[in-house]
C-alpha cells in the first residue's frame, strides 16, 4: 500500500523541482536580455509598431480611402505629414493601417507554421522509424518550392489575395520548425530527466509535452521571431508584385508598387512605406539576434 502512494509523491516532487528551476531560468533570461542593447532596440520598435497598429483608428489622421484628386502627390506638410499618393489619399494613414495587414499576416502565418512544425517535429524525433521518414520527406518537399514560385501557383489557382500569400509562406516555413524540434528531441529523449519521468510511470504524451518540448523553446522562439520578419518582407514583396493584398486594402507592398511610377516626381510615396518595412524587419531581426545570444549558452559565455 505504501509503495502505491510513493510514486505519485515522487512524481509531484520531481515536477515541482522542474517548475521552480524553469521559473528561475526565465528570470535569468530576462535579466540577460535587458542587458542587450540591440534586443532592447528591436523590442522597442516592435512594441511601437504593435501599439500603432492597435490604435490605428485613433492615430491615423484620415481614412484610408479619403480621396481628393486636387491634393494628389502633395509633398509632406502640416496637413499631410508624410504627403499624399496619386489619388490624394493621406500616406501616413495608409501606412498606419498597412501595419495591421503586415502584422496580421506575420502573426497568423507564424503561429500556424509553428504549431504544425513543432507538433510534427516532436512526433518525428520522439517516435522515429517510418513516421520520421514520412515527416522528413514532407519537410524536404516543402523546402523544394521557393515561396514566390509557390505563391504564383496559388494565385493562379485561388486568385490574388492575402489568403494565397499566407498559404505560400506557411507551406514554405513549417519545415524549419519541424527540423529544429526534431533535432532537439533526438538529443534529449535519452537524457536522465526523461528516463526518470519514464521510470515514474509517465506516458509518451506526458514526456513529450511536459518534459521534452519545454526544453526546445529557446531555438523555436528565436526562429519564430526571425520568421515574423521574413513573413512581413515576403508579404510586402508579393503585394508589390500584385499577388497579395488587393486595392483598396492598404499594404506596404502595394503602396510601394503604386508609387514606383512617380519615383522621381514624388519619391516620398515609396520612401516612407519602404522605411516602415525596413524598421519593422530590423526590429524583429535585432530582437531575434538578441534572443539567440541570450538563450544560447555557447554564445552568451555563461
């Protein structure tokens, strides 16, 4: 009778110790991250972008479709801080609302790719064998198609839209998460803490989701941060080519495309959305680099 009560008690003690250690590591990670100037700059840029996107209805001085042909291609001035486009629409308002499109695409695509890749990668690494072979074959196939070419194919089938863009980016990036998680699981599944959990009677699902996946968080977070930047850049590229957001939806890429015909006459129509893309991608890349240096013990030197 005493033997039956001993195992649950040992398991609770084991999990409580792991939880406390994980909490202490989170605090140490945040402390190290705060000491990284590049990470803090990147985090500031991202938080500013998110705040502007959330407050677009209050921050944007005009509506995205308020047209006045008499004010077309006005240079930056008091009434229009960033100037106007060829239809007399306020460029600042369209860039602000365009941040919503970019963030929506980036967050949705990254979330779906992360969930798909992490789940399949964990299954492949944990079970191995034929399951691993099938999943890795799917990863190789997904990486065989360049994102832009895949987007062109999807646009031909589904028509130009943000859905086509998100499908193209998602199909091209989930394999990266799968490979990272698979490699981490392969290196961890025979470690002492996994063997201890198995000895305490934990089933495969419990071991995978409570003991293995938490130890894969660091590289997954870094890759997700960098993928957000790539997703924004790819969405802008595809919208510039006419395969993404369609008028009148304001997208940074479509605003750039509309201004290229007036590059010499009104360069601000392309300069300001280009700066928005550059600063956003820079923010995510700086944060990703800072997280990589903070979370990787080989790079942080501690």
